[in-house]
């Protein structure tokens, strides 16, 4: 199993979970919390007052929604660091500041929903905030085929997500692959979530555990 306490003088490990909408991030975070007593930090979707409006009219609400996520995500990163200073348990975080800016906001800029002037301001803010956060010790990237993303999104039944165009998910998927290819702030573990079922299947759970321990140097 993963260590649930940190040796004296060693800061707790931080694991971040990245992936497209519907890839299974929250499920993995909950599973790691239950199995290994990790401290979880979840994505603030339910708190975003612009999100439902955004999926109905992306051009009108893109900037407002992305600024909310960027600031709230930075606050979560700071809370993660405070937790690491006060609690010896490892930490698992659902999505990161990097994804907000380099995938979601970048897509909206490419599509013209965020204009060049606002994009320059957003980038200045992102780069400033990025310098202030501690990168994770391990980035877990959940890769998932588009058809599986669509099926999972419909199964979980969030009203605002039913408005998401398939083309939007496909564009995010491409940006995720580009981002994963250049990400170098920490080791990365890729999990093919349509192949591995770490919630229901014992052997899949063991494979995930062994891979995480290996990347964190705990074998």
C-alpha cells in the first residue's frame, strides 16, 4: 500500500489527477482517499456560478468562467500546500491550475471565445500564479476515448454537462494530448481508463497501486 504517513523531515507527497471531462478523475480521487487515507481536494465545479450559462453560451461566458476557475484553483493549490505543512498524510488533487490555462482556456481562445486582448491578460495572470504553486510529486493522466467520455457524461446525469458538444470534448482531448507531451514539472503516470477498472477489479487496482508506488519511489 501507499504510505499514509511521512517520515520525519520529509514533506507529504502530492498526487494530481488530470484528464478530460468524464475521464474518471473524481472516481480515482475518491478511491485513493478511501484506500490509502489520502487527503482529497476536489474540483470546484459545483461552486462555479457561470458554468451552466457557459455551456449554453460559451462566447458570452468564457472569460468569466475561466477567471473563476483560475482563481479558485490557485486557492486550492494554496490549501494543498497548507495541508502538506500540517498533515503527514499524502494528498490527491482533482485537476490542476495547468489544465485550466493550457487546455480549457487555450481552447476557448483558439475558438475566438476569448479575444486576444483578454487572452494576454489571462496569460499574465496565469503565469504569475503558476510561479507561486508547488508542482505535484506525481501527475496521473487519465486517457479516455471520446465515445467513453460521452457515455460517462450522460450516465452521471449532470444537467449542465448535457449541453456539452461532442466537438468540444474532442478539441479538449487533442489539447490534453499536446499538454501531456510537453508537461515536465513532475513524473507522469498514464492510465488508460477504458481498460483499467480500479474501482471494481482487484488486479487492475493492484496494477495502479504498483505503478503509483514505483513513480513515487516507494518500492
